[in-house]
C-alpha cells in the first residue's frame, strides 16, 4: 500500500508503536493486497483502534475475535 500523505519511513522511525497502530487501521479500513492481519496485534490495540475503523468491520471483528457463546437447551 502506498500512502502519499504520510512519510512512512520517518513515522516508523520516530514512533514505532504509533506507526504500527496506524498501519493496522489502514489495513483494516482500506485493505492490503497480499497481506494478512495479525490477530495478536488487532487484540492488543483494539481499545485504541475500535473507534477509528469502519463500523461494519468493527462488528465483524468483534464477532470473530470475541464470539458470544450460544446457550443450547
């Protein structure tokens, strides 16, 4: 993914954690051809990113990462 408005090399060097969060948001919202999301990173940064991603994707990730158990009678 090429982002013309961000100097990724500088961002990654100056704020590695911020860069990782930003990149994760970009991958969720806009996709990245050929790359997969790391579930551990999504879970780790969920509190920081859940308000900044598309609501549809947010519900999908919540269903996948934290499924509610069904009651069977």
